[in-house]
C-alpha cells in the first residue's frame, strides 16, 4: 500500500532549459520518465515505471483541470495546462505541461506523452494560483466529490466561454 505524502509547502524549481518528459499507457501508468522527471520528483526509475502518473498529483490541484485534460487527450487533441505537482518528499513544483496522445499507424491512441517546462512565474502568481484555489475551494465546498467537480467544472467552463476562447488559447493569453 502506498504511503500518503503530506505536502510541505516548500517549492522546488528546475532549470529554465530543462524539460520534464514522461509517457504513459492508456490507463495513465508511467512507461517512460526522463532524468529530469526523476531529479525534480525525487523518485527513482524503479519507483515510477508502472506506477500511476497521478503519484505526483498535488492535492491543491483542481480535479476539473485533470478532467478537462483527460477529455481533451482522449479525443486525440493536445492540451497545454499549468499543473502543480508534488515530489516524493511532499515539496511541490509548477510546470506548464503540453500533453499529447500517442497514436499508432491506425490513428488509435496507444498512450500519452507529456513535456513540461518552467512556467511563467507572473502568470502563476497573478492568475493560475488564485483561479486554482477558487476551483479547489468549490470542489471541497460540496457534500460530494461529484457535485464539487461539477461546480468547479462549470466555473472553469464559464470563465473560458466568457473569454470567447478555447482552453489552450486562454492559457496562452495569460
């Protein structure tokens, strides 16, 4: 059984030129992770290969963002999203993730590929952190996880619709 990790509140950083890379199978189990992934997350290769990618999910992340991500990549589209991840020690790090489906010769999804870069700090502070805190608060305000997810998803959808752009266009407009 996996030991629960408690967030420390400490942020760790990776170099501007580094790219965190991972690949997963259709169920989100890690099939590849580069050295930068291991260095920043604090895990060893034998701990990540075959493990669910959500092993690095930080509890502050709104579930609606991951729902949007999975809906997008499952439809064979790519997505860009700001994500707060958690290390093995409970520290956290922010990324700007580019997640794409991996397709075979028959145009069938066989897995997923993610490249993560250092995010724009001003965008995180000014927009993403307050937005994600609001979405997470909405998720936790309901008497069921399902209702909380629906409320936060409605809020995110309304924000994007109000701006008249796609989610990716919203991310790049920040």
